[in-house]
C-alpha cells in the first residue's frame, strides 16, 4: 500500500467527467487502505462538489476547467476543488432539513458536503472549496 | 441502472439495481413516470441492490414521491443499505418517506 498520494486533476465542465474524478480518488483511498464506508462518503462529497463547480460555478461552459488537487495518507484526505465562477455565499444555502424544504427536489449537495466531512473551507469569493476528512 | 417491476398483491414492487446518481437519475425518473402513468395506487421501491445514491438521486426519489402522492397513491421504500439509509437520516428525508426494513414489512403495511 502507498503511504501518501498527491495529485492534480483538471476536467472540462461536463458532468460526464465527474466519475473520472471520484473514481481516481476512490482508487487512491483503496491504495491507502481506507474502509469502504469512508470511501462512500468521500466519493459522494467529491461528486457533489465537482457537480456544483460545473453547474453553479462554471455554468456548464466546457471551455472552463474545474481544478482538483488532492492528497491522501493514512491520517486524512484533503481535496480542493476550484471553478472559474464568481463564487457563492455558502451561508445563504437553505437548510434542506427544514420542513418547508424537505419536499424540494434540490439543495442537499452543499449540506451533505458539510455534514459528511470534518472540515469544509471556502475561499473568500466562494469559488474554491477545501474539504478534509480525518481517518484517525 | 435497471428497474424491474413486479405486481404483488396489487402493489407495484420496483426493484432498482445500480447507482441512483446524476448520470442515472433521468433514466430513473423516466422509468417511474411510466409506472406512475398506470395510476397504481401502491408503489414499493426495493433498494436492496442500490449501493449508492447522491443528492440527484435523493431529489429524484422526492419527485417520484410527490408524483405518486399527487394522484392519491402511496409510496414506500425498503431494503436500504446502511449507507443509503444514513443519507435519508442525515437529510431528514426519513420523515418524508415511509421506509421499511424488508419487502415483507412494506407489503404488509400498505
């Protein structure tokens, strides 16, 4: 098993490329020996964050890249996802658990990212998110 | 993603297999639109062979629930894996959906 993985990925803003990113990161998690339940959570969070970058950040403009930088070791996984958009105010995302939002179709991606990871940090303009999951 | 439908005691039991995510959600929605068109009042989705759901998948299931309820029908879910079930718990969608542990439990409570 590898001790540490550091890689960069760049994809066009096309949802068909989301799996490429999550597959590569999950492969890295397996190499380091991370359990399946955590692989599930990190896969989900990566796919949600990359999708948000494509959809809300780059507005599906295939000429605009989504940049992903990640590192995995036995103690933690850190992933940065950056789009070329104007960013958003994460504090304005409604809580999908509220009764009035439960029946709404969307709005759970950002919530799941925050709930499943240990640290979620956005840059000032909100076009780059850094997510961290600790394993120990 | 595959969805097979069986009629059991007047209930449309739908067996989903594969991931329900951003790629497969349109296909899932389309399949259930067809099932719902039959105006079957009782729909059960067996998720035993669904190992992964993302927020698009959850949104699709919410849409299906709204459509079934829209004509006065009932929808239940059963056989969720522990990880899939945990997503319903985290998002509080367990309050919106009638979730049963097994298909037998679900069929017995329609």
